């Protein structure tokens, strides 16, 4: 079968209209070489028997190109080795870009940290993510609440869970307590006196 007869035969069983074929061709021509292989493979896999020949014909590419694209789609390792952007080639996060971000973060929450007396590894802050972001901005480090969340996770701060029942001795002036502790701490340090922080809780046996 000559090329003309072959084209006519393909046209008779073509699954797409000429308009759709033109869309496929235009899209194909805008892609990189690797993406052309993958796109042609996807189009061929969508079709029944004869799909590879049909796609190769309308895209004016070889079946070898399509077969290679199919292999790359099915073999993740080959696709990874041939990726355009290597691992670690993306934009670095704010935590990696800003050199003193950890120091500033710990500084602005230093007087607003509490923990679980029964578990030293558990600690939290009474500041919201927006408050931390605003305080860091005053220190010259402007970050979003998303980055604040990442910093809290990095430094192993946990979200304080609300109790199912009302605790005895709870205070409506929790933030004022932190502020008072901060003020007293600064006064004692200024006068040369040591400051000891003790957080205790009676353990139920």
C-alpha cells in the first residue's frame, strides 16, 4: 500500500474530526521533545488497534517516538532520569533563604511559650500564627502565616488541644498572665537577680 492509499485508509477509520486533529497537531508543536513523546503516547494509548499508526501519521512523527513515549509513561525510573528539572532544582523555601529566621522566630515567642509539665517534649505558644508573623515583621523578617506554621512544626511546637471539659481554675486573662510574667522577668534580670521558671501540675494516680 502506497503512502496515499495508506493515508486514505487511515482517514476512513479516523476517530477524530479534522478540527480535533488540528488541535492535537497545534498542541504537539508547542511542546518540548520529551513532552512531544509523552503527548503522542497518551493520544495513541487512548485509541484502539491502529492508534499508533494514526497518531504517527497526523503528527508526522515515527512510531518509534510513540513507543518510546509509552515506555517512559510506564517506566517511572526512566521518566525520572530524563526529567527536565532535577531534584532540588526548584525555588528554595523562605526557611532556607532567610539566614536568621530561626533566631528571630524563637526570639519573638520566647516569652509566650508554655508546655506540659508531664511531658517535656510537648510545648506550645499562646501567640497565633498571625501574631507571630506580625512580630517577626517588626524584627525585619516578613513571612506569611504558612511559613510560621512550618517554623512551629520545625521547632516541634504543637497545637494546644481544647479540653472536653472545663478545667478547674481556668483564667479568662491567660494572655495577661504571660505579659505579667514577661514584665517581672525583665525587672528581675535588670536588677541582676536570677530567674527560674517552674511549671508544675499535680499528677493523678
